C-alpha cells in the first residue's frame, strides 16, 4: 500500500514521517526550487496564544500539538542528528495601543472560558515586563504571556523531516511539479511536469497553494487563497531575547527575526520598502536599541489561508483514498500532523475527531 | 517635504559604464541622477582617479590614467551626483532606495541604468578565509586609494589582472615573492585557436606580453600549471602550498592575493527578477540584454561588466549606447539619433571585445576552484563547507534556494555574492543538471544591510504624506 | 603586510582615530580598513558563531569581512572614511547563551 504525498513542505513531510512510522510505504512529490514555499518563509513559532478564538477545537488542536512538540523534536534529533533548537518557555505579545491590549485580554479570557478554565496566561504592564526584559521600550504599554508558546528553527525542521522521511524508507522526488492526478482502478496516478507518471493506492494532497489547481481533480473545493506576509532578520546580535513573541524573536543563530505583515495581493511574493519599514518601526517601538541593528535580509512569503483561517482536513467523497490537508500553521501543527493525523488518514480507531475542520463548512 | 524632481535616468554605479552613460544622457539635456557607493567617481577600475598622485599614476600605468578624462567630465555636466550612496533596493516600478550619509531615501526614475560592474570570482580553496588572504583586486584598490602595497606577497590564480598587479607591485618596489599560476599548457594551446579572432586587439596582446616580460626581468618566481593550492595557517595566513607536476611546494608568506578573473555583479538584476543566462565560457550568470543594453524589463538597462565581462573600454562604449537607447525609449531623442550616434560606438565595442574568447580560454578557472570539495568553505559569511552543500543534495536539494534553507549558505551579510556561483556549480556537478536549470539564489532587499532606524524613517515619511 | 610607498611623515596631514582604544594616525581620506592594515592589524572581526578571525578580503564593499563597530553600528571598514577622533572597535562577540533558553 503506497501513499503518494503531493507536496514536500513541512505539512507533507510531517504527514509522510507519521505514515512511515505506522508502517506505510510513502512517496513524497516535491516541486521546483522556485515554487511558493511557506515552509521556507515562515516565522518559526510553535504558538498557542490567542489561536482558536471562536473555535475552541482549533485552540485545543494547536495546544495538543504544542504539547507533543518536545518529544517530536527529540525523536527527530535522535533519528537525524539535527537539533531543531526548539524552545518552549512561553511567549509574549507586546502592545503599544491600549485598545489592542484590551482586545487581546478579552480574547484570551474567552478562550479560558471556552476551555473550562484550562488556559493559562498572564498580563504584564510595562514595569513588570521590564523586569523580565530590560530592553523593553517605553512605548510598550504591556504584554500578554502564555507559557505554552515557543519557537523552533523551521528550516532545521524542514531539513530534519527530509532526512527522517528518507531514513524511515520514504522516497522523496524533488525538483519537479505534479501537474495532474487522476483515479485509476488500483488507486491514483500522478503526472509530473517532466512527463514521469507514478502510481499509488492512496494520495494525500498537501501541496499548499498548489492545491488550488490539484484539489478539484480529486473532488476537493480547496477554497484557499494566498495571503502575503513579509518578514526580516537582523545581523547576529548577542542574546537578549529569551522568549519569542508573535512579531519578534531571536533565532538560534543570533539574528532578530521581525514579522509579519498581512496583505491580500494574490500570488505576489516580492517584499516592498514601506512594509518592511513598518516592521522595523514596530521592532524599534518594542526594543529601541534595535534602531542601530542592521537588517540583513527581508522576504515575502505566502500563507495558505482558508476562508475562516482554520485548517482543512478532508477525505474525498468522490475519490476514495484521497485526503486533503491544508493549514497556515504547519510548524505549530507539525507534531500533531506526524503523531495524530496518520490515524485519521487511515481511518483507524485512534483517529482524532477533526470533523469541525471538514471542507463542508464552507458550503453555502 | 518637497517632492523630489523625478529623474529621467537613474544611473547606478560610477565606473566606466556609469560615467559614460550619465555623461551621454546629460549631454542630451536629460535629468540624470548618478548614484555610487564610493566617495569619488571611477568605480573599481578607476578608483580614486581624480586624487591619485603622480607616483601612483606611474605605478598604475596608462590603463588606469585613461579613466581620468571620463571621471573629470562628470563635473562639467549637469548631473545630480550622489557619492557615498548605497543602493539597497531597486523596484521594477523605477523606485531606487538608497542610504546616503546615514539617511535612507527613495527616488523614482523613468529609466534605470544599472552599471554595477563586476566582482572577483569566488576563489574557494582551503584557507581562503584566513586573515592575510585577499583578492588581488583588493590589493590593487589599496594601491589606488591609499598608496599601500603588499610586502612579500604571493599572487595565486590566473587572469590578465594577476600580471597587471604583479607589474604594478614591481613598479612600486615591492615585487611579489612568487606567482602561482593555475593555467595549464593545455589551456594555452586551446586558447591559441582563438588567437586569430583576437588579432584586432593586437595592442592589448602586446601589452600583456610586455607585462610578462617585466615580471620575468624582475626575477619573480613563477609556478605554472599549479593545483591543490592551499593556504596554511592557524589564525592567519602563514604559507601557501601547491603542486606542480606532482611535486608539492610550500612558500612562507603572510599575504596571499587571489585572482581567478571577475564575474558580473548580478545582485540588482537578480533582485529585479530579470532574465539571466549561464555563460559556459565565463562560467557565471549574466543578465540577458539586447544590443543596446536593454534588459528583459523595458525600463531597465544594463551596461558594462554587470552585463557580461568585456572590460573597461567596452563598458564605456556600452554605457553610452545604453544611455542613448534609454533616451530614445523616453522620447528625449529619436531612434534615428540613437542609431546614428551609437553606430561607431557599436563598431568600436565589437573590435574591443574580440580578445575575450582568447582570454576566456587561456584563463579559464580550474575545476578545483569552481567545484571545491571537502571541508573548503564555500559560504564565507555562514561558514558552510563544500561537504555541507553536497550533503544537502543527498537530502534532495536540487536548487540553490532549498540549499540555502537547509544550510544558511547565502544568508549572511554578503547575500551570496561570494558563494552563489559555487553553490550553482556544486549542485550542477552533484545532480548532473545544467547550471542554467539549477539557477541561482533569489536575491531580496536589502542588497546591503541597513539599520532598522534608517529603514523605519521611511515608514515615518510615508505616513506623514498619507495624513497630510 | 601592507605599507605605504611613501611614508606619511607630515604631522599636519594626519588624522587621528582609535581602534579598540589604540591610537592610530593616518592620511586624510583613508578608509578605516586601509588605515588599520597600514597600522599592522590583520584581523578585524570574529565570526559570530565560530569565533574565527577575519580580515579585509575584497576592499570594495562586497564581502563584509571587514565589519567593525562605530557608534554602536556595524559598518564595513573598507567603505568608511576615517575622520578625526573616530572611535572604532571590534564588534563584540556573540556570547550566545542557549543554555539560558532552557
């Protein structure tokens, strides 16, 4: 029984790794070097804070994954030798506008209620925050803190997953796009851009934005769109930031990563000066000493967004054996995708209940 | 804030191509802005040309002083010259963002002419990151700008510049301790098949022969057909070792000057997403341009070595041709005028470029430098080795950008300038895919690092404009 | 080792600056990199992660191996001109404290 996984980003590789651990044969089909790749452009958070306001199942799914992350990272390191630099010592969200801080607190309180009280967070004013992080600037009114938040080197994750999948006997085809997929008597056939054809009994579509074209071929609506995010990173600096935030984190090599903008621009992934200038100003508002730090790189990447922003996990009703997986939090959810999702893909008894993430929710 | 006057033409780079282009355009009355990172015009080839002493002139020779009229001419024209200006983003919309004296600025041009020249080909060999190891061009820049010359240095590599610098060091009274040359006798005979084509450039050929005679007369030790070059030392260069005809040599020195020719500086053209082509002879990418220097984007032209290595004289002709074409596109001159005033220039350019196939064949870089192996550092900034790059191919990397994601090569402050070509070559070797298909790093802003404070100042300006 | 073709002996034509506290005199319009090389300095910075030493390599603003710190900002010594009283230092080492993350 071979499962063909279309898309070799973090989502596809996490699922591939999980299926391999369950004894499945897996072939991963990855695209070209220049394709849109959220796996190379993301911020690298393993994040819980504020997620799932209005959909507690998403909050619980994210938290479940965050809880699995430490053992997942250790397992990958033991297998591949790559240390993913996972740090889960809690994260901050900084606020310079009172109304935004109030909104955030209201959101977190609502999440606490929806979680029957099992949702830990703290609110800190500037003085309390300054005790934790002396570099904090006077414009920061306060911050919220959630102990379950963390961050990881997402590129090390990508590399480790590539290695892990191969070490577990998986095959990864890189450098050529899947241009077609069809049902056959025995399962599915995919056609690659270079003319090659591959067959397998099952297929998982985890192609990010590539699912827009390929989804309908397998009976999925795939109602997703690109949302641009711009990020930047500074030169390497001596360590001063021991907790990530949604917009600022010090990566393991020392650079301060700053993100991220949101823009609806279609398939446009070019960074622009005004947007990154805005990110720089935010960084200086929070940590004034960063005004003298040099920005070394900036980039734009495309999030894969569903209409409600939540993941889609869907078995095909028209093409049995085909599964569609998409989300814009592939890093946070990587542990759940590797550890829990394979049972759901294979319809095992231990499968998590993901019905709320059904594609049918977008039917009108 | 007064809205800046929109230039017709923004020229980036004040080397021979940029100077000629700015002068040509200004001569037709176009509004020209000339941006350059250095404090004075000249580029690297004519660096410090307006301030060099008589003694420097004598040492550096006539190919250097030939640039003085060109640089001096700029002052006589109405050109908005911006020295000390570091361009860190160029947009296809004509927006050029740069820093000058610690202030970030943005200006729009109707047409952009890129004249960013060349940089030395990466020379990844063991020990090339040790202090005391420099490019030969770097040593020449020290001579041009500060009258500094290396003592007991060893020159290693190949290319016409290696002989020119050796001759200049001799003239300065500090002959190199030795020259270690990588070109083989096979290359010499191979190049001879191009000698007929190079005949129009007999003056250049003769100049080269004179340089070599001068080096011989000075008694500089020359080792030809050298391979396995390695710079030895713990904290800095202490010696250089190499093999000639199976015999290993070692020369003690604290200064090693490397050179393997130059390659186009494609940072801006890549960041703009312009079309590039792999040049099999020069083993590098260059942007695709038409006979007038126009790129694959209609409002962007490229002139000089940045469009392909052809040297300073050709750069000057190309600069004038590209500027003339840009003005025709902007309807400042007619296409008839353009054709008329560029006809002789195009002829001169063809003649001047005739020597290139001969030089490219004679001084082709050796495989051990193009495709290094083992623990040799490929990416200087992030200290990524050749073995590292090869191991990422084993994990499935078939392109430079996935390789960059896996191992940080090209993520440092130099933005891949000194590892990009090598990573492409290694991936091509490991995968059997042609370099053209392998491609190169995607280049993004900033082209040079910029402080967050400078960057943020641009957000403040735009917000004021929006609210007012 | 680099030294001038003509030593600059005219005290009226000299600019003074410091490098990690050391007094250095140089000719006007000299880049920080050229002045430091002439003063006998071979390494300018340490690699942030490995700590290995680096000195100027390209002298034309492209390699970033001559980074030094001036007024709290890392700059390329080869494209920075020495001015009277300039205070140049080596960029502080990283001291990455990963242990404290745990």
